[in-house]
C-alpha cells in the first residue's frame, strides 16, 4: 500500500488547510469526514480536487471501519472524548494504523498525558502536528548550515515569533474551552520551532534538555474597553470577567547533554499584531553564522487603492489572518506549503505506512505541553521555573493555570 486512507474529524479551518496541503501530497487520500455543519463544503472540495472519496460519516465508529488513519482537527476541549471514540472503534475491530492530532495535544499536562497513555494502551501510532518544524525555510536553513554547525559548533540562540490580530472562532478566545490565550494557542508553535532549530542536525527532537522557563503574559489590546466590547459582541466572550492573555514573551534554556553547553530559545506570540496578516518570524545565531525568516516577506506584492477596494471581498486570499483589503499587500500563493502542512502530512503518512510513529509523536506533544504550562507557571509566580527540580516536575503534572480556570483577571490585572 502506498497511500493512507485518512478520515478527518473536524471540517473547520485546520481541516480545510490540510486539504489544501494534501493536494500537494502523494501518499494520502481523504477518504472520510465526520458530518458537521462545514463537512459538505469540504467534501465537495476534496472530490473536486481528486483528493479522495471524502465520504461523510455520521460517527467516528462508522468512519473508522473504512479508513487507515484518523486526524483530530477539532477544538482543544474535545480531544479526550474523541480519542475515547477512536479507541472504542479500534476495540470493535477497526484497523487504524495511526492517529494525528493537531497542536496543542490538549489543554494541560494531565490531559496530554492521558492522550499519550490511552493511545499507547490501544497500540496506536501517533503524529503530533507541529507544522512549523516542517517549514521548508527551517529545514532548508538547517541543511544549508549543517557544515557550519559541525565545524563551528551548534546554534546557541533562536528567537521565534508568531503574531496576528486574533483567532477566527469564539472557542479560541474562551480561556476555559481553549485552555488559555495566545500562549497555549501559538506559544506552543514557537517553543517547538525554536527547540527544533537549536537541536544539532541529526539529533533526536528532544535531545536538548529543557532546564528552565520564564515568561510574561499580558492583556494588551483585547482588554481595552473598545476591543472588549467588540469581542463580547462578535465572539460572545467577556474579557472583563474571564480574560486570557493576548501577548506573551519568554525564554526556554536548554542543556546539551554531551557538551553541557546552554542554549536559549526565545518565544513571542501575540493576538495584537496589526499589519497585513499573520507574521511568522524566526532567527537563529551560532558562532560565525545566522539565519532569518519572515513569512510576510514575499516576492509578490499587490497594491489596491481606495477606488478599487470595494471589489476586494476576501482579504484572507492574500495571507492567513489578513485584516486589510487595500494598500500594499504581500501575497503568499502557497501558504499550506509555506507553513509546513504539506511536509508534515507526507511524513506522518509515510511513518504510518511503515508501521511507526511520526517524527513528532504525541509524547513530544506532551513535552511541549510541559514547557507551555511551565511558562504559565512562571508568569503567575513571576519567577524562573527550574525544570530540573523534582517538586516542580510533579507540580506541572496537575497544574492548571489561573487563566485556564477562568480566573485570568487575578493575573492579568496585576502589574
Ligand atoms: N497548526 C496550526 O497552525 C493550527 C491553526 C489553527 C488551528 N489549529 C488547531 O486545529 C484544531 C482545530 O482548529 P480549527 O481552527 O480548525 O477550529 P474550527 O473551530 O475552525 O473547526 C473545528 C471543527 O471541529 C468540529 N467539531 C467540534 N466538536 C466536534 C466533535 N465533538 N466531533 C467532531 N467534530 C467536532 C467543528 O464542527 C469544526 O468543523 C485546534 O486544536 C487548533 O489548535 C492548528
């Protein structure tokens, strides 16, 4: 068999993006979807583009009988219930080779650990989808700079940032359902991408040992009266009573287990970024070499003047989370590839076909969750979190950030 028959659970933003990616991938057919409000539209896209049969099923139990792998593209709060349905289907005889889960693996360490344990007990192969690790800009710089890393020594500082003006669905804004604000939603990307970029080429993805984390979370824009009112009216979320952070910056320090060298990954995520659309930027520095990328830089720009702006209907055709329909606009004509979705799909399918976990299994998603929760802990306690401390490691297992508990005001109204 050279192709995986994939069943997608969730037909929203992420499922649509992955379908655009799979158009460029040769080892996946989108065989099934679960019936929800947007599934018919996605099924039409799948069939029209020859991506698979895109049959809509009423339940996971039913779809699991007709596919080889399943992908969880549903909101963070629905993860464990869906995994339970998958495991029930496997126990009822479904031949599932592997399960994909998009970031984050869950809302906290306890939930993420359950995801890992349940999948392992059921004998499922797993893929944690962290697309930024697969971005061609990142993998190309690693390949280009491999000789320099080998002769001069590894990269010692990576700064990764992902910023846009705010997410597209109400549940992302709700700190209880999502699990937090921008730190959980997007900090998980930048933490993973910087960890990967710092890792000496050829080493396992968790080779560098995280030793400490600090972070500062803030509510800079969406707590201001005008924006708070808009958020309540448009998304039904009240940041006066249950706010989440819309900005975070922080640092993870890693130790090279062979040389003892300390290296640093700085992350910044925001829902307050006001420019043409989403900006994903990263730079890295090693002894005598460096790399830098910014997804808002494109070789194609268009200009739409005021007179012509009326005819521009869909700003997001230009770039994800675009907020303007006029002026000078950079165009990214293959975002699914730019952000790494093509390569992560291809790699996961190849791994499942070979009977193994993907490069980033769910156990890796659990490690990312620990770092994200340590960042919330640092912001709450206003101190550096020592990850080598056994007591801290134990606390992280059950730690639920104030923001996730719906008590964000206690943190975000402080200085
Ligand atoms: N890698 C990235 O850059 C990236 C970007 C956006 C979202 N995501 C992740 O992808 C996941 C989905 O996000 P999204 O933006 O597509 O959200 P969305 O709200 O646009 O879509 C969610 C989909 O899940 C369906 N759904 C909800 N509950 C369900 C259930 N119990 N069973 C079956 N289907 C259910 C909804 O009907 C909808 O089709 C989230 O975990 C999010 O963090 C990742």
